C-alpha cells in the first residue's frame, strides 16, 4: 500500500504517527511524507529541514514533499488544498494520516481543514494527535510496543525540538512515551498510538 502522512511542521508526523509509520514501513509498504511549512518559527529552517530528511531516511520514505509555506502563516485556502491535492494525485495513497483539527496552533487548524478537503475521495483517512491537540478522543489504536524504542529514536533525530515542550525539564521523548502509555491503556495494550477516523472503509470478503 501507499501510506501518506501530512504534517503542518517538521516533527508533527513523527510525534503523531511515527510508530505506526515504522510498522507500515517494516511490513513493506511505501511511505510518503508531506510537510507543509519550514518550521522557521520553532527554529532554524535549514536545521529543521535536515532533521526531517534524516527522519524520512529512518522511515525509508519514498519521497518527502515540502509545501513551501512559512511557519505560522498557513491558511486554509484553494492554493493549499490544491497543493495537497496534487501530491495525493501523484502518490495515490491507500491511507492518509493528518493532524487533528482541534488545536491551539493556527497552522495545525489550517492544515487539518485543507487536508480534509483534499482527501475527500480517499477511503481511509485518520487524524493523529500532537501535544497541542485539544479534545481528541481516539477510537482506533495501533499497538506500538514492539517499535516504541524506534519511535523514540526517530523523534530524537529532530534534535533541535527535543526540549521544546514548553514544560521545564520535559523532553518530547518523555511526552511521547507517556502519551503512548495512556493511549495503550485505552486500547488495552501497553503502548499505542491513537487515531480518529475521518473515513474508514472496510470491505467484508
């Protein structure tokens, strides 16, 4: 299958669905990433681009598409929807992951709104969560206990962001593990990533 993950900024994808993407990649599926902004408000854009490239290599991603927008300046408009549309047409994904729409960051809200429109014909579209997500109640869980260490290794590749949690002495690695433990409890496993379906078609054979 072709798996596409869309992120407003570098590192959002790895935080929200990195473990699931690792499992898809290890199972032989094709991973594609689309990063909409340069992450410049949260750091040096050249550094963040390099970190994202390293993360893509770790995931064995087939391609990384950059939206080319400046951090904090993302707007849900026809231009953004068309840009996502074009990459979807190229990739022809079977599954698309995108960040949840309820979020304190304006880029995240715009990205989610645009991506929902652009994925209107995709049969499986799932929302993921990040630390700034609000009101997220997942109903789909992926057991990531066997790849949790790899997910933390993946997150650590975004070195400039590891301690940018806005909480003193808390790293994104600790935050991700705590979230995985909580979602795991909800999914009745030790560690999991949680998702909310925009659309999920199942064929009964």
